[in-house]
C-alpha cells in the first residue's frame, strides 16, 4: 500500500511539472505572437470603433475608425474625414473593447487594407477632391490633388468655393508623403 502512495505522489508531481512546462510554453508563444502584431493589425480588428489619434505638434483627430490601409488609417471627425499616414501617428487612444461604441464602417476592410498611402492619394487625385493637408510643421495647404507620385503628391492650390481650373490655381505645391500628418476631405477608404 505504501508503494501505491509513493507512485501516486510521483505521478502527481510529474503531471504538475508537465502542466508548468506547458503553461510556460503557452506564455512564450503568446508573447511571441504579440511581438509580431503591428499597430495596423490591431486597428484593423476594430472597424467603426471610436478613436482619438494624436498628431505631431499637438494636433488630434477624434472619430470612428473608417478604414486601415497598409501605412495609413481613415478617421471620421464629424466635420470631414481624415486620412492619417501611419508615420504621423504619435498615439492612438481607444476605449476598451467592452465599452467600445461601434458604428458602421464604410468600405470593406478587405478592399482597402492592402492599399498603401500612395494608392489612397491616387484615389483623391482621381476623384478631384478638395483637401486640406496638414504638414509636420503645423502648416496647412488646401487644394486639389493633381498627381500622386511614388514619394510625393502635387497639390494645386485654389479657393475652396471654386472648382479646380487652370485659371483658379494660384500655385502647385509638391508635398513629400513623409511631411504629411493629416489629409482632410475625400473618401479614399471606399475603394472600388
């Protein structure tokens, strides 16, 4: 009888050791998976969730998450919708999942998540949308996107109440994508 108790005790210790090893492996795997997740991956799982997005220079955009591309996100702020390049994100505040008010997001996450910033800007150029572009130094320029190059966009500056016509264009500004913090206007996230 004594041997039975000893074997049962050894078996219990072995089971406990196996459970501890398994728990450590699960924790390591979870940390590894968390280390592979990007900010855009996390945001893509929360379409329609209300966000506060911090921009350089103390700027901020609040509103529902409309779409997430490879290197940008679109947030509706009530007045206009904003395209924010990922490198311009200083911080993102979102309510906890339990309290997150969800609104219907435009477009399909599957249709835009592969688009890069240059593609979103090309859609603005195609739609001839009047936009206000905020730059890293806090300066804003307004007009219509004429072209979307590989690393910059051409913005034709003209009054907001006048259609983009050669006679209305005051100047053309070349804006590197790296200098953009926010582009207001247009609906780049409802890609075909």
